[in-house]
C-alpha cells in the first residue's frame, strides 16, 4: 500500500515583443525566467509475509528539488503576400524531474520551420518541420533510482487544414509523422539508436 503526496510550485517572469520591420518581415523576441519547486512525500505500508506481501527496502521517500532557469525564444516571419506566411522559430524549455534522486533538470531545444496559407477567408492550411533535442529524460517508474537517458532527438513534420469550407461545413484535420531516437545514453550505450519510449510513429485526426 502506498500514500503519495506531490506538490509542484511553478513561477515565472517573462517578456515578449513582436516587431514589424516592414510589410513583409516580422521578428518575435522573448525570454522567460522559470523557477520550479517539486516536493515528493511517499509512504509505503508493508504487508506481512503471511498475507502475501514483501518488505520494501525503503518504505518512505521524502524529497525536494528546486531550480531556476533563463529560457529564450525567437521567431522570424516572412509574408510574400497577404495570404502566405513563412516562419522559423527557436525556443528552449526546462523542467524538474519529480523523483527522489538528484538528477539534472530536463531541458529541450526546439526548432520549427513552416508555412501557412489562407486558402479562402476562414480556411487555412499549414505545414511545419520540427526538430527537438531533449536532455536528461527521466523514467519515473523507479522513484529512488530512476533511469536517465542523456539525449533524445525528435524530428518530423505536421500538416493541418482548419476552418469553414461553407456555411454548413467546418473542417479540422491534421497529420504528423515523428522520428524520436535516443542519441546519447551513457549508462546504456546499446540503447542508442533505439526509438524513444512512448512516442508514436504517426498520428492524425
């Protein structure tokens, strides 16, 4: 039997500005400082052997992690005509792993390139390519000694059409393909090159 209590406090301060350079070019600049505190309190109740239970090696976990990080973001948009926009963006993100062990924050660097086309008024299509590198990915199945993958690279593309085709028909459709590969795993080198756990090959709706 287990009784687990978790407490997550996240706070942040950010600024963002979109600057129009001329009729065709826009620049987006922003930055954020995040500070997160994670607390974990888990108590396990041993069931006696004669009831079919086992003795836990460490029945109580009490852990706290806190960290702050400055994360920037930037974007560039080019509009060759009123109905078409081409863009590129870069962003960083970080988070703490809610485990008992002292592990480094999970960090990611994301790049995205794409375009949007307003087919008719109220109906638009978009396509994008993305590349995300995430480090220190934690498997929380073992809270005391979690498995940590050093780096996973996710890349792929997505396509969507959204809007009203007529007074009686609305369309919302999307399709994505992913390639999520474990690129660095110092604790288990044989794992490098494998597909990351829990990531789909493709998705759509």
